[in-house]
C-alpha cells in the first residue's frame, strides 16, 4: 500500500492517522517522510535524474567497498554495535557527531522507539544510521555529481561486508519537496509518542537552519544548553492523534540522557545540539548543490540538442545562461546563511563536537576559518558554510561553478548589497572574502 498524504491540515489528517500506523514502512524513510516523485520522463535525452539511477558513482562508500573486496581492509566487528565503529573510522566520521532520533523515520521502523532511538553520525560527505538490534546499518554517501547515494549493509559478522545500493525505497522520502525534488537529505520535526509513531494530525516541520527553535527536533534527543529558547526535543508527545502535546520546558537544557535511554548502548551518551545545528545547515547546502548540478547539466544538455553550434563554440545562448544563473542563486543564499534563525540565547553542546568541528576547515593567514562557531546569535562566526570546500562544489559544471564564484565575489566585495544579501554586514563580507581568498584558490582565481 502507498499512502500519499494531503498537504492540507484539518480533519482529513485525523482520519488518516490510525490507518497510517499500519503502513509506516511505506511512508517513512531515513531522515524524513514524503511522497515519491522521482523520475520524470524525458523524450529527448537522458536527464540528470536518469543519470542518478544508471550512472556510475564515486562516493566514499564505493571506495570503502573496493578496499574490502580486494582484501586490503578487514572491518572489525564488535559485540554491541557490530561494524559501526569500524565504518565510522574508515569514513573519517567522528563519534562526537552522534545525534539520536526516536521517531519512526527509517526503513527499519520496528526497532525504533523513544527507548531505542536511531543514532546518526556524519561528516561533510557521509551520513551513517545505526539502530540497536536492527539487521542493517543505513548510509547516505555523497557522490560529487549525483548527490547522496543510499546504501545498507548487514550488521552481522562476516569477512566481507557488502554495501547494497538502495534506490526507490530510500527515494520515497529522500527525493521530495523537503530535498528540493532531488535525491537529498532532510530532517523532520514531528509529534512522536513513546512508541516512536508521529501523530500526523498535529502537523510536522521540515527542519533547516532557518527554522525557529520552537519548531525543531520533535522526535529527536537534544543535549546541550540553550537558555530561554525552547524546542520540541527529548520529550515524547502525549495525548491523542489530534491533540498531542510536548512538554518543552521539561525537555529544555538537557545535558544527560540517562533518564530517557540506556546511553551505554551507544558510542557516546550525547545527541549534541551543536551537531544537530551543523547537520541542518550542511544538509540544506548539499541539497542545493545537487539541485544546482542537476539543473545546470539539464540546461547544458538542452543547449547541446537545440543549439548545437552555440554549445560547441562555448558561447551559450541567453536562455541557457539565464537558467544556470537562476539555478545557482538559492545555493549562494544557503552558503551565506541567508535568513538564518537568530539565536536569542547562547548555545553550548555536550559531546566535544563543537571543538572538533571548529578545527575542520582550512585557516587563513590570520588564523580564521569558516568552521569557527559563534553560537551566541547564529551558528557560524563567519557567515559562509564550510561546504564551499566540498568536492560537490568543485564538481559542479564549470559554468555553474563560475557563476557561484562570480556571485560570491559580487556580494562579498559589496557590488551587490541588495536584499536579501543586505543581511551581511560590511565586516561579515570583508572577513569571508579574506578567508576565501586565502583558503579557496578557485575562488581567488575568479576575482
């Protein structure tokens, strides 16, 4: 059974709520839920979406699997978490990035509840999901051109674990409006009960760096201090399908999850608030990189078909240039944290992720980096995502990458101070410009 949820609220959701409880594997997936919309049919040539399904991929999991197949790597298996620790080590993912989600938003919903949340670990290219006693580890690994590629691996002892690529099962959720209609990543905030089931009649929120705190992290655990701000995390929803409530005061400023879960079952006892905030910004940028790549490649494909002479000469038609410019602008806004929710209280984490992340980006000659955190009024000290250094940015079609760098230069040098870029102060622009000139040679070359 496939259930498509209406986007409108009201009594219609109440009628669906009970029926949906019987069919959650069909509705929910790794980091959110959404109806399937993948795979538009084109009659002229393969699209970027077709290429996603059939093209060869090059992501960190592919490289890891190759080492296992050749016998140059043997993953260690541990009694508690199986291959998890070894996979994180090989993919260079810090255990301190751990965030815990107890809403039933995974292919393996039967194993998730408030007492047994799913752990998610990440870096700038890979996201790993682990659930206690579940048969599989779930992975989203970013291919520079095609975006996140989804895998599962059996978490039982074996000499050569096999990472199996997943497509339609995962794309039911990971190719939707939440991901800009491309294969992507998303976090959902819901009213989830102790059983992990979201109460759909109460609505839900797609969580990004723009989201108010009061709408974030329903169905997630959150460790850290955040003062007078309130979020939906930690406490399961109470009440019925249509009148669920979350005690946001009780769930606020939690630094110890022992009253909620058996923390000894996990690699760390944390679900760090700073890790959650970094993941939200990073996923938004990554989705827009993928969207930009798809749109730019489709525009260039159309140019090669309908204007072959211009395409061969390298002089694109105004229509194609306009399409590429239009595709890049949302990505530029996300890179510069435009419309970010303004913090009204300082935020501090609990796991050490904050310090590790702050050292992850290259430093300029003054010792500044884009991964340094503010956490007083905003996430980053310098309002430009470190995803600017990602291989996905570098792998954009050259026309799109040139446009991104051109627009960044216009904005950061003060040539464009129009809305919404008027949110950046002169000091913001100058600092980001200096850091990028020192640490991103391709950007410096574009000035």
